[in-house]
C-alpha cells in the first residue's frame, strides 16, 4: 500500500491508476487531493476503470463478424474506441474515461473491433453495415 509520502514524491501533475479492488493501493481520498488525475476500479469515485467498458463490445464485434480469434489489433481498437467516446470539450481530470453507463461505448467498441478484424483478416463475415 502506498502512503502519503509516496505520492508526495511523485512528479507534479501525477496520474495514478490504483486498480486493486475493493481496496486500491492508495487511499483514494488522499490521492485525489495529491495527484492531478486519479482513477480506480471502484464505482464510488470518478474515473472508474472497469473491464465492462471493453468486453460487451469486444465480444459483440467478434461474434458479429465471426472472428477466428481476438487479436491485439482488435484489443487496441477497442481501447481507442473507449477513449474516443469522451469528446475533447468533456475531458477533465474527473472525466478521463467514460462511465460504464454510457450507451455509446458498446456501439463504438463493437464497430472498431469489427473494422480491426476485417483489416487483419480474422473476420469470416462482414456485417451488412460495413
């Protein structure tokens, strides 16, 4: 577990992703007052990082194009799609990753995964909208 002195030694405007659940590696209350950007797996703090942002869209996309496998390009496409959901004007220290309730995440991830599967020749079917 990190403590106050650990965070205070970090560079100015530090970014901390404390992902352990339910108890992150550092106390969120302290970290949020010490670093510039703080994210955690916990839903009771801003910037919740949760695999539910990726998996529904990745699986839907892979199934819809009948991908033979899920490759690195598809995973990177999913990550970029998640990031693209937040528009520049919405971006802030308290909002670097979309909410798990943002309905456009699954749609954007699915689309990006299908495009990556087609581009990397693992798609066995091209959905009609492509």
